[in-house]
């Protein structure tokens, strides 16, 4: 399964870009994009290629939904076990890493 998580471009070098998603950074190709992109733009990535440029507002709204989903998962974990806030932050960070791995 592939999740389309908005990825922020943090560096561009010719036809390659470095993206950041929840702190995970990857190098991707921007060769397939029809739109010009610049540092700070958001893209959707599949198999190492940027396939679509996103509007900043749309990207931030989508990332907010992912955050809400992760929070709900953490709340479900908290209600089923007696973990502290620190444990919940660690679990959320691990889930974010799983999303982008």
C-alpha cells in the first residue's frame, strides 16, 4: 500500500530534490513533474518520483488529518493501557516514521 503523504521540498539540485516528511528526508526525482517546483513547495511522491505538485493549503490540511489520525491511535492506546504522555509522544513519533518508511 502506498500513502500519498505531502512532502515538503527542502533542497533542489537539477532534476533531483530532497524532501522532508515528519523529519524523514529522502532524495527524489522531480523529472516527471509538469509544474515547476521550488524549495518550500509540497509534492506527492511515489516510488522515488514526485508525481504531483500540491497547493500549500491542501498539503497542510492533509498533514493535519494525518496528525489527527495519529492522535486518535495514541488515544486508543492510552485507553487500553496506562501509559504516560511521554510514551504517547514516542508512539506518535514511531507511527510517523512508519508512515514515511
